[in-house]
C-alpha cells in the first residue's frame, strides 16, 4: 500500500533525518504503538509526541487510514525541530496524494 | 547521576510544577492510563495534539507522572471517551457470559439475530463518536421496513469534519444493499478532504450512475445531504440532493433545501454559513418531511419542519424532537424510512 510513497520517504529522510527513521503506518499498525490506540479512540487526536531517554518520536495523522511515524535520537534533535520536520514531511506526502 | 544533573532535573520540575500543574494525584482514568504506560515503558513525556491547535502534555518526574498542561475541554472529552470505551468492553464481556448459558438452538437463533443487527449497525458510525466534536449528537432512525435504506456517515479530516445523511432507493434489504454500494463509493470518493463540494458531489453521482448496467438501472440511486464544518473556525458549507437540513441559531430555525435535479444540472448552490456554539443542525431524509399529520391531510414539509424545530426547547434532546414529531404524526403510519441526525455544536 505504501510502496508508492517509498521514493518521497527516502528523499525526505535523507534530507532531514539522516540518523532518524520515517515510516508510514496503517491504523492497525499505529494502534500497536505506544499510545497509538488514542488515534482510534479520539479522531481529534492528530499528533502524539513522546520522549524517551534515547529517542524522540512523533506520530502524526496523514489520513484516517495512514499515519506517519518519525523517530530520531535525542542527542541530535530537540522536540520542536522534530515536530517541524514531521510537518514538512506531511505536507510533501499530502501533495503526493493530491497529485495522484 | 552527578549532583549538577540532579539539580537540573529538580529545577526543571519546579519550573513547571508550580504555575501550571493542575493535577498531582493520579485520580482520573486518563491520567492513570497514561501514567501506567509511561512508567512501564520509561517514557519521559507525552504530548497529545488536537487538530494541531490544543494539546495535553504529560511529564514523568521519577516515579510520578503529572499532567503539566491539559486542564481543557479536550482533556475532559478524552477522559469521557476513555470511560465510555471501558464500559463498552465490560458490557461486551457481560454479553459473552450471557451467551454461554444458552442451549444450542437458542444460540443459533441468537447468532442469526446478532448477525442481522451487526450488518445493520455496521452501516452507521456510532453516535458517541460524533460527540467527540459536537456537544450533542443523536440519531432518530425508524426504517419503514428493517434494516432500511437510510444512512448517515461522517469523516474527520485534519481541521474539518464531513457529515453525510443519505436516503437510498427502496426499503428493507434492498435499501440496505444499495446503501452498502453507495457507502463504498462514498468512502472511496471522500477519502481525502474535498476541495470543491459541489464538484465532488456531482462527480460522485457520475460514479454511481456509471455502475448502472442492468435493465432496472434506476434502482442504484440515492439522495444526499452533506455538511462540511471547519472545527477551528466553525465555518460550514451545505449542499444536498434531496436530503434537507434545518439550522437553528439563536432560537430561530431556517430551512436549507435542495433537489437532486438541480444538483445534476449544476444549479444547486453550496450554502456557506457561520456556526457558533449552541447552534443546532437537523439533517433528515424525505421520510420525515413526507410524514402526514394525524388527520392524514397534510405533510410536514420543510415549513412544518421549521415550525417543529422552533417549538423545541432550548438545548433540546432527541426525546424532545421525537415527542413533537409523534404529536404531529398521531396515528398516521409512516410511508418511508425516517432518519434525522440532530447535532448541537
């Protein structure tokens, strides 16, 4: 399902997050993430950000069926920058979806 | 840990604790659930964003989790949803326990009833989900013949919510089968936020009519009413093809009517309007408007619907509408599926 976005994901990862990771998840997959079930519980939850000692993580709703997960080491990014990068990636993906 | 690092952490906790922390005790369901997960997984902080506008922020201080920001409407709402979800899980467990005491014959019968109910219910998004945004959301659904051909459906996009009430051709099982086809197309068609509502609905009808191949080719059809609401600004748009709505603002009701023929000829305009908190939206299938009065001499019509809504008390409940509608209908039976979606902003 997400193969068509592989190019965009690869490009933005190389550009913004060389030491992080960018993944697209389905609703089922996101429900298995920490706190991911809140997306299903309350559709007004559009983004979940959390910090662990070693990493920072942003999960953001792209569509109600598609979620973007961005992970980066705590040492490289603060949470504001990571959120900003996530928004940029979302914009690129939305443009890609619209173009199809 | 070095003393300087420890001081730093204590310093941070003091910075946020005094002025903004609104809950130190793990008392409510939401805080308890978040606390348990954060402590078990050694997560330092969690922020939940709502439409990228409001947020709730939890932070762990050693073995305690505190809600640093979130004493807001979203927090209370999420809390209510969580409690409702837990009750639903408990209720399902109780139902399962009840089934275990039935005989084989009773189980088969129970299973068939449950199947029919599940198929019927699967067509509708639970009303409780709509209450995520609306102060109140209720559905009056009275099929002429079960399961029925009316439906409602909604979808949340970032910042916007689309709500659709539909009335498909036919009643009973035929109506349901057509509803399933139409819903499949709808869900595919509106998977992304529509740019131009009038074009999107016209395109949808083209897709529906392209599916017609048999001789009874007018069976696959429906009337629709669509509202899209910007949840940040409460600016709304309505367009329809026969499913009308009444909007009550400041105690005064106004009808928004539409016709499929006008829509298909490109003559049905989108109505734009500004909502405010407390406004009420009533979207309904033609079965409501076509209902005859107790004397069987006059249909309710859109004017009658406006009058009926004006009769309702402020902050009305579904029972208030149903009482007024029953008083109008008296003993005259309905002739069509009757669906009314009642939303309070």
